[in-house]
């Protein structure tokens, strides 16, 4: 066994709002979130066939609906099932309200919103003010949030963030109390017997397949693999997985991580399979211009642009690759036209007429936009004039909305920018209250 004596022994809560979107909608309808038979489902025009974003526990139990079920597989004609469209603005508001409640139990600096429905709390210095044990304090937080918002919470308690997360995912969600507590000494009995590696946080199917190919069939196998060999074969991810297999995490919540190098990007899951080159390039152009506008708003220019393309499910089945990505060094710019030319060049060099479902653009290695590369052949200052035009359009859209000025190409077949205006996280923001 590993000697955990020098590892951090803190009191960390990983808290999940149970079936969050569905629970918020149930509470809005004055229904019990655990008993309501309800799904939150995106509109078909946004995702091709519509997608379940959240399902209440009873909807999962009765109909076998999961959070990735397609609309075509949802029994919408069943009178028992309530189907609600997403209202992302409302969910963000409720998430903020829940995190404000957490501030009653620990300092704001010791709270890290991990996602829209999960938060990490470092309770080391405060739990003893509210109860005799951390478990008792977790129960008090559950009751407080339930009383104020109607939302049920699931709580994982651990000696560090990763143990709290594992306790949440692997045990708390199955317990009647919706609370579980894991310590270092629990790792051999609770973590190592797991053979379904994808059940463990941070291990996706592709990573699990790679581990299986190396003879790693369980978390115990992973924990007893040579860590140096694992890092050599899988890079930093291998070292991280080895640490997780022993329940090791030395991160402190109050020591917030700040990226050494900032970048701006945007990605989009397309509403259907795209195979027509003109349509794909319209989407690429729209995404590039959205990223370029963000660069200009922060007075930054990019010296590297990256393109990511993801193939459709049907294409992945017939292709040895799931997509492709390419980057290129460029002269510093935040101009729509120049960035678009680079992105289209990258696309045309690697695309071989595969069917596409995902596009991403990232601009990095940023510099202040007052730094400009002069073009001796641009005697009429064409690029400078185009940049002034870009900024003018930015100002109009900022004041009157994106749709106040749109390119004709955004009205063409395949374009998505106009349709996506007003979406939050790729889904309808909706009214806060109906």
C-alpha cells in the first residue's frame, strides 16, 4: 500500500444537483423532482433530431431515458411524460442561487463551481461550525437547498477533490441518503474492484480501450501498473490516471488555476450531417467571425489558428479516424477575412469529402492588437479598411444585436449563425419564468 501520511487530508464536498435541468422544471411546475416524469429536450431544429438534456429519475426508471437519448426514441405521445424545452438562463440563475447558499457554510474562496450542476466545497476550516461530523453537515446543506429551491442534492465527501468526486459518482448517487464518504483507506475496497473503467471520472471509452489493450482491466490493474511506462505510452494523461487509481489529488480549491496562455475559440455541433463543401465552409466562416469578434473586443490578435473537424457517427463507422485537427502559425491578426482564409486553407488541405457533424475554431498565442504586420504590397490599405469595417459591424451588433447586420452567406443553405442567435451553451436560453 501507498503511504498516504504526507498526502492532504482535507474535508472536501463534491455536490451535484440531482437531474438539475429536469428538477428545476419540475419545481417550476410545483412537482416533486424525484416523482415527476419529465424530460428537458432541445428543439429538433437545433440538434437535427432533438436531444434529451436532462431526465428526471422517474423518467429514467419508467422509460429508460438517459441524458443523451434522441428525441425520436422518447415516447412523447405517452400522457404520463412531461416534455419541456430548455431554458438555460433559468438554470444559470438557479445555479447561482444554490452556490450563494453554499457560501453560508464555507468561504467563497473555498467554493469552485465545477459545472452548471456540480460544485466543489472545501469544508476543512468550517464544517465543525455546523455539525458533529462532515456527514451531518452535508445533510444540513441538502436540507437548506431543498427548502429554498426545491432541488435535491447528492454529496460526495473525500479527503481531496478526486476522492470526493469518486464518492459522488460511484456511491452517493446509489445511497438512500444521497451522501457517501471516501477516505484514502477506502481505495482498495471501493475503487480497485471496478472493472467498468468508464464508470470512473475522466475515463472515456477511447481511454478505456487503450488501457484494455495494455492489459489493464480494472482500477486495481491500473494502480499496479508501472507509472513511468504508463506515462511514456499515454503522456500526462497516463500519469493522471495512475494518481486517480490511488485516490491522490493534491489540488487546493482556493488556489485557482489560471491558464498560462489564453486563447479564444468556439465550436458547434451541426444540426445535421454536412457533406456539401459550400455549406461546411459557410459554417467555418461564421464560427471564425464569431471568434474574431471576441479577439477584437479584448484587443487581441492571434498568431496561431486551429481548426477541428469531427465526423458524423455514420462516417466514423467507415473511417479509420473520427475527424481531424490542424494548426498553423500566422501573422498577428484579428481580421475576419484573414482568419477565414487561413481556416479554409486548413480545411481544404485535410478534408476528403467525409460527412461532418462538428466544427471548432481556436485562436491562440495572442498579442496586443496594436501590433500589426505591415504589407508592402497593400498600397491602398485594403486590410486596414477591412479591419475598420469589422469593428464597425461589431459595434452595431453589440448595440442592436447580431441579426442587425448579417452577411448574405448567413442566409444561405447550411448557415447556422442566425438560427443560433440567443442560444446559451448551444441551447435555448428561454424566459426565466413563463
